[in-house]
């Protein structure tokens, strides 16, 4: 096919590219540069420029046959055509547009050079040219003919390319670029970037995000190496650090490391350092002091938010009720002092009066950091308590963040913190982590689509080394330098900002089934949360060995209108597997099976109560020995409808819920849970 194409081109008149070749995809370049829409922007009238090849979809152009001997060039990412910004004339600049005006091009073969063409206007009077060959140079039209020397363009075919959204291939490429450039060996363990504290802890959490959304032991190994190096550099007692939020971040990394890897030392580090930090930071108002060097009566969202999340994790991992009580009190104090109760805007900081009786907000700035941690705090407390005031406020936080921290248009790309280095550069990674948790718990998949859109856009703007800086809105330079005001920032050895693209890539969690049909096989690889377990490198849709206390969680398991009556587990080993619904703590299992087989075996058990609607399902190991889990499947036979009603009966507890467990105040037509039974409202 390629030979036929080239023969046709060499034998052709100026409109040389035959119609049967239309529809194929190409990189179009000259010298070492290729055609690229500036910063991969989706908006119309964005300049078409030259840029160093980075291997992203935004570099791919489809040849579209106009049916009149001319062709259009369509972007593989933006879905825009190359057009002239004005009428076709000398010096007209090229831009992108969804409207095919002034888009008619001809491809004139360059004699003696395979796959190389002059790209001319329809009338043949002008050609697409570059006045110089440097990143960011906008293309324009110059006269063609009469001794002119227009730019020669090499068309390199891109096989097997189909415009598509974010996927696991792109996700893994983002991690590969990051690790390949920044992950470096040391005498003890490995390190990322320079000698940071809170930025290191936050990057460790990004590695944990990768593990939590893939179960891949590769990320477990990265994390262990990074923490080993951190402990050599920073020690085990972090109270010398006056910044309480720094300590809270490393506590979060350690307690999550314990949750996933059952490393008791990580838990001890988290407990000891949190207690030291909390005892010095707690104020009479119930809020926390950001820094021991700061005002005695000030507080900041940047310490309250991560501390609440850390308390929730500590409660989950230890069962100590003190942690949960502290988390609830601190959430109340933060909510009453630094939160807009109407729209979910989290304010930055403020001061208490000398007697701690009144509070004045000093900085109303809303950041991805503070929005993210309060979102996480609200969702975690809702999971632990079931109190809807937390989930209601989480809705507001997400809504404000989506509407206020993004560029208008579609898709909504986060445009906050467009800086290459420093604390601000890493803030976005925090928000996207808790957006994922919010999506899973709220049962709303749209936030994950939004994260995928952001990850896809960030990927288009990587550099040729595979690194993506924190300024997702613009192309990452190959020299790793950013001119910001009068300052030149170099992020060649500063990994923090580049970690944000990794965070959004993995928190988009593209390997998931968001809603899982209870009556089809749900394999381990579709997990949403886990404790002390991982996917088997030998059998990626099953867990590796699990022990007493380990569990795997699947959220948004849909039982529909049919009441499930039994469950099947495909497991192996010599231990018990218990099935829980919605949560483990405080709930009895709905089914238990005893595995006594060294090979994969399917066990079936009846459910203690019928299940319908949408729930989180946990498979937990409880007993001596160890085993592994492959899949879970439910079965049922009847409709599960208890009554058909013309009017909704009053609930004994003055509430009714929909099939997703959400409280409904004014139910319309549909199926609801009232007094523990399903009713149909006509």
C-alpha cells in the first residue's frame, strides 16, 4: 500500500495526494520540528506552530479529502483544522478552527525527496512556511513560485492511530517519563528531586495513588525505597520541623503505606509523629496552628485539612476512637472558621482574637491544596460516620473547585498554580487525589471523566524527555526552564511540579469498572480500595496472598431491583473470606465462606439478608492461614419489590432513600427504600 501511495505521489500533478489515501494520519515536519497547535489548546483561532517531536496525539494530522482536488488537515487531539486566520494572502498566519474556512490545501511533491511536499493554497499562489525552526514559531503563508523557496514538509505516516480519550497506555507513559527523569539511586534507597520534606511526602503519596489504583507491586517498591531514603535524611522524629502541615503530610504517607503494605514501622512513625505535632499545634479554638513560628492565634486550612484526613486514616488503621472524635471536632472548627458554607470555597487563613472568642479571615484565597484536603476530609468522615452533612459539603467543595479553578470551555482544564517550581507547583496533585475518592463514594463518575480530560491534556504538553511540568496549560520546554516574571525557574532537578501530571493520570483510574453489575463476575482488578493486599503479578485479575485483616473493596456494586440471595467467591488457600456491605467496622458479614483448597475453587453461600440497590462490597480475610481472591458474583431470583404505592408512606425515622442509599426529601416516581423495604411510587 505504501509503495502504491508513493508511486501515485511521484507521478501526480500538484494535487498529488490521491483521495484513496485520505483518512490516514501523519506527523508533518521540517528539520527537527513538527506541526503542533500551540499548547494543545482546544479553542478556535489558536496558532499552529512548530515544536520538537514528543510523540503525542496532538502532533498527528489526518488528511481529509475535500472532494475538489484539495485536502484539509485535521488535528488528532483538538479535532480542529489548519486554517488561515485571515484571507489567503502573503503573511497570513495559520491557526486552528472547527470551521473549515480557508482550509483547502494542495500537496506538491518535492522532487527527489520521498514523502516530502510543499503545502500550497488552493490557487497555488501561497505555501505554508516557517520563517525559522524553533519551538513555538507560528506558521504563515508566503508566495509560491517565481523563485520562492517555501518550506519542505515531510509526511511521516502514523500507523494504528485512532483519536481516543485517556487510557492506560498514556497513563503509564506519564509515569515512565517522570520516573525515568527524576527517580534516582542514593546510598540508602532512592530519592526524587532535591532535599524536600512536605513535597517529598506528597510525591510519596502520588506513588501510593499509583499503587492504590493499580495494585502493582512496582509502586510498592518505589515507595519503600523513597521512604528509606527520607528516614536517612530526615530521621524518625520530625518535631524539629516547625511546620505542622509538613509533618501531617509525612504522617499521611506513612499511614497509607501501612494500610497497603502492612508495614508496622510505617504505622508507628505515623502515630508517634502525629501525636507530637498535634499536641503542640492544637489551639483553644479547636483549630491547629500552621507553624510553631507563626502567630500564636492564627490558623490555616493547609494544616487543618490534611490533619483531619490523617486522623481518619489513623482511626481506620487502629480503631482508636480518639482519632475519630478529634477528626470530627477539627472538621467543625475548620468549617466554622475557614469555609464558605454556601458554595464550598475553602479560605486560606485567619486570626483568632486574643481570648479565642472570635475569628477573622485574613486570606480568602482558594487553592487546589485547601479545596482538595477539605474535600478529602469531608468524604472520609462521611464514609466513617454516614453523616450526610459531610457528603453535602463535599458536593459543594467539588462544585466550587470545578467551576473556579479551571479554564472555561470544554474540557475544563485546571489552570490554577501555573508555576514550574516551589510549593504551589505541586498543589494540583492533592486536589485530584480526593476528587477520585469523592467520585467513588458519591457514585458520580463525571469527576473521573474530568480527571481523564486533564490527564489527556497534560500528556499533550509533555516534552521530548517524557516530562510534564505543572503548567499543564502550556508545552513543557525541553530545557526545563520557565520564565516567570523576572525569574527563570529550572525544574530539571525539581520533581514536585512534574508529579502533578502523574497524580492526575493515576487518579483518573482508567482500569476501573465504575458501576459493577453484581450479577456478573467482579474480578479483583476492578477494586476501588484495599488493605494489606495487592494484585498478583502472575495473575493480574486476582490478588496475591492475603492474611487475616486484609480486605479488598468494590464500590458502586449495582444489585438493581432484583434482590440478591446468594454469593459466589472464587478463592484459594486455607482461611475464611467474609463479605461485608457498605462498611466493615460495626457491620456483621452478610456471608462467610471457608476456603480449604490450594487451587482456585468457587464457593457459594447464602446471604444473611437480600441486597438491592447500589452498595460498596468488601471481601475480607478473617482467620489463620493465608489465601488469595479472584472474583465475586451474586445471584438472585425475585424482583425484590415489597409494595406498589400511589403515595409515599411516612418513614418511621422520617427518611427515605433511593437505591443508591441517598436521602430523598421529596420523592417522585420511582423505587425507594422506606423502613427497610423497597416500594414503588407510581
